[in-house]
C-alpha cells in the first residue's frame, strides 16, 4: 500500500499539447493534483518526454567473475560539458507487441554479440520521473565472457558501441570513484555487489 494514499484518480489533466515529435516526443500539460494538506493544487504547467518501456541488461559471467559494459556517445552529458562517452549496461526500447524479455535478448545480441544463458530480474523503475514516463526493466544476463569484446551496434541507427570486459571489482570501483555515473549501471552494479554470491548457482 502506498504511503500517500493518492493515485491517478487524484489528478486532473486540464489540457495536453504535443510540442515536439522527433527522436524524442515532448508534450506540455496543464495538470492539477490533490494536496497532502488538503484540497487541490493550482494548475501546473509541466512538460514530459513520452517513451515506451525500456530495458537494461547487466552482462555477467559468474565463472570468470567478469562484467561486460558498453561504451557509447550520449548527448545529455555533453550538454553539461561532461565526457559524453559513458560506460553503461546494454539497453534499448521495446517495439509494439514485443515482450521486455525479447527486447533484452535482442539488444544484447545487437550491442554486445552475446548469447544470454539466463535472464534475471533486477529492478523496474522510472528513469527520471520529473521529466519522462519512461520506465526501465533492469536485468542481469548470464553470459560467457571468455571471447567477449569488440565494436557493435546498428549503423543505420547511428550506433557505435564498444564492449568492455572488466572484473566485477573493477566495475564496482568505477561506481565508487564516479567514473560510472548513469543510474541503470549504478543500480545494476550495486545489485551485483549484493547478489554475486548467489549467481554462482548459474555456473555450468
């Protein structure tokens, strides 16, 4: 049960306007919501980026205790004058009628050229709830990392993705010192830090 006791029925959208449709879709809303102190808020102007559900996959080899992370260009950090090449988990968005598990398997093949032996749920969360409706299903994919590495991605989608093979400890230290600073990778590696012992059950 939610602590607030509020739900969708405690909101009212007065107007909706599609502002932009490109790589991202942006809508502007005028919305009111119930207040904790009672009554209703004033009409608030809010914009939101609309996206379909996405998946992220942390690739892990429990035999070698290696993690596979992908590196690619991202526009967001560039706009903050940060290094725009990030180390991330494999990720992608769903197509109509496609299950999130299918998305995960497809994206792992496209971005890392790996076969997933087992797909384990990690977390399901809103990526940035103040700005977008995007929700990510995060998995851990058990793989064989013995021959992993290389550059992959779909050229027609502008993808240029390098696969890095790191020890689990190396990856964790990159979270600690801030070199890995995107939420899906941080969440996934924190989960791995807590659960890596149980993943030995998947050693074959």
